[in-house]
C-alpha cells in the first residue's frame, strides 16, 4: 500500500543553467510533487511529498527524476522533513 512521504533533497547543479530551464526540466521529468528552491548559485533544493510504497522508494524515484531532468545534478544532502 502506498502512502505519502515528505523529504528534502539537495543537489549541486551546473552554474550555467537558467532557473526557468531547471524548473521546466524538473516538471517534465515528474517532479511536479516538489517545491523547488533555487536560492544559491549551483545549488538546488527540492521539498517533496511523494507517494510510494516506502520512504526509500520515494527518495530513490525522486533522485532518478531529478537526474533524468538534469543529468549533471549530484546529490549533496537528503533526509525526511
């Protein structure tokens, strides 16, 4: 049975990506269940509420979606809210 999991993931991203480019790519890749934070240059924070069978599955699928949208994105931190 699936349930909602809340967590935040932080990534380093290439500094030359435009904010609107990042937002569009994330939305298209399935991250429409996240609040996007782009306050620091070369950093991306996403606060997710994701439905999944486990917390681990929710976080792994979110990481995959972000890396599909921004292949150069590297996870720097993550955890439950």
